[in-house]
C-alpha cells in the first residue's frame, strides 16, 4: 500500500489517476450516479461514481457500500468548485478491505453521553478530525516556539511524592507500600531543570481529582510548563504572550481547512496575534466584577462566571496580576511592596473562555520558602530537594503553565473541553 495518495494532497494530482485508502462517511445515489463521501484521515472529499464510466459490478458495489466500509479507491482527481475542499475523485474502481455494518454513529444527531461512550469511533467524525488536527498543530508549534527561544524540553516524572498545587485534588496510588501521587504539575521539577539548564519546559499529562463537573475541567490533562532562570515576572509575561500569539498564528497558517470545518471566525483569531495583551491587577478585576454586581469581595477566588465576565471585557487575552496569597500556592514570590499578594498572573482567554495560563515569579529565599511551607502545613521532608534549589545558587526565576485543552477549546471555539483530548477523563468517565 505504498503508492497511496492522501486526500489532503489532491491538489498536486489534478487530472491524474491515483489510489487512495478511504472510509465511507456517507452516500447518496440515483440510477445513474453515486456520490461517496470519503475520508482517509488527512481530509474529506467526494467520490463520484458514474454508471456509464465503470463496470456494472463496480456501480452495484458503490451503491451497496455502508458507512465506515474501508476500501481502496482508484480514480481521477478533478477540481470541484462546489466544495470548500476544492477537489473530488471520479471513481474507476473500488476494492473493499473491511465491511462495516450498523455503524452506531449515523449522520443524524446523537446525545453527548452516547458519543462519549463511542469516543473510539466518534474520533472519526469531521469535527473531531478538525479538533485533533489543530491539537497536533499546537503541539508542534509548542516544540518549535520553545526551541527557537532557547529552551530545552525536560520531562518531569508522573509518579511523585509531592503535591505542589494543594492536597485536595490528588490521585493517590500505592508505590511499593508507600503512598505516591499522580503528578498535578511538573513545575517543581521544571525549577530544578531551570537551575540546571537555564530555560526548560515540561510537557506532559497531569492529574487532578476534580470533583467538579464543568466545561473546563478534566481529571487528566496536558500541561506545558516553561521555567526560566534569571527572569522576573514581567519578562515571563512577555514570553507567555509571544507563545500564545505564536500558537494562534501557527493554527491560522496551517489549519485553514480545519478552521473552516469548525466554522471558526479567523478574523477574530487574528486579533490574538497582536501584542501586547492587556494587563489588569486582581484589585482592578474585583472592582470590575463588583461594578457588574457580582457578589465577590477582595480575597475571593474567581470561578467560571467571574472569569468569563472578565475575559468578555477584552478583545484580546488579558493578564490578571497579583492574586491574594490565600488563594495561590506556596512557591510564589510575595509582592515586595505589599504582603497580601503574590507576583503572579493568570491569563484569561477572550470570548468568555477564562483561565488558560497560571504562572508566577518564584520565592528564591530558603528561609522564606521554608516558612511559607510550614504555614501551609506541607511535609518538609518531602520537599527538601526543592529547598536545596534555594541552598545552592538560588536565582530569580519565573514560570507558567498552559493547559493545552483549555487553549484548544478557545482556539477552536468549542463549548466544552471534553472534545479536545482524544480520550477524555472526567468525573464518571474512565472509558473508553
Ligand atoms: O493554574 P494551575 O493550577 O498552575 C499550575 O499548575 C502551575 N504549577 C503552573 C506553573 O506555574 N508552572 O494550572 C495551569 C493551567 C490552568 O491555567 C489551566 O489552563 C490548566 O492548567 N488546568 C486545567 N485544564 C483542564 N482541566 C483541569 N482540571 C485544569 N486545571 C488547570
Ligand atoms: Mg490556576
């Protein structure tokens, strides 16, 4: 099967006879012509089978094909000005590889639980294809961006003995008779990496036992966590906005077809490539929310409605700076000018999507960090290695974490992040 042509490459084969490997997604036929909707994993297009142009057997076969039958199709590629894709194949021969009967996901509408139960098949649909292609592009762009900015990718462990983002959302497992946790964040390891190699990023799955059923929470998601030595928060914010603009631009440049399949407004996306992004303080955010009659007071954390409201007020992603200490983790650097907030920021995505990045400058002083850990009741013996980083050549450093699925949800303009990961893990969902 080495000589197969990919549908995506149809433009390079106009008026040539080629063979493609494809599945049938839908079909329409009359006495004289059959239209086969085809997909091969690279794109979707139409196969036209004209009765007079093929053998009787081939025409009969075309008319009998069922949804998701797999086959080798030989035919001639033509331009097709009626479809957005722009090409179709005039079928000459069909060889069935795998029959398919009673495919459960028909072109009609299905409920979300049904679709999630059939996720292994649902992935084949046009919309899911588009989302996964965009996910892939954002992953590739991530490697490219950090490589060109002089970072190295450093893999953090997934089985850990420490819990950087708080102990309430931990998945615990048994590790040869001692408790271990599935990593909630690679950050502490990234900090060790930054002290070793200057600029690093981790990119891996992280786990949070989120009991909340929201459109923004998975229990397993992928996070990109850059960490930079000799860097203060202001400069980290610049890295963050450059990175986000780069991701958006990469999707615009490489995923025109997928954005069209999702009906995504590309002009809207283009606005997010303009820098800088606005910055407001947590104090200002509280003010804005109170003026809009939200029942929040200084010191409260923001939930989805608050973040949605705030992000809706801006045309671009917006940084909310310097949150109260009580609602953020122990490792952040306190604001040198006031003792109630950290030097930190969340980046809220526009169009009501809320937080996609959380980050901060880190505490660099051994004694202060130790005191902070004590205050938050952390077991110091588990963190001695982390304190060591302040013992041996501590330097100002900052970092952040982007939730990949949150970013995809926003860039694809989806209602819920469950479609952005191939096999979502949520409360009540561990299969397929
Ligand atoms: O704000 P968070 O908790 O920050 C950290 O984990 C830091 N250690 C990052 C760092 O400074 N290195 O999480 C970072 C991002 C959030 O902004 C959000 O995009 C995503 O991770 N996130 C989730 N995504 C999906 N499901 C969940 N349950 C998520 N929780 C956080
Ligand atoms: Mg956060």
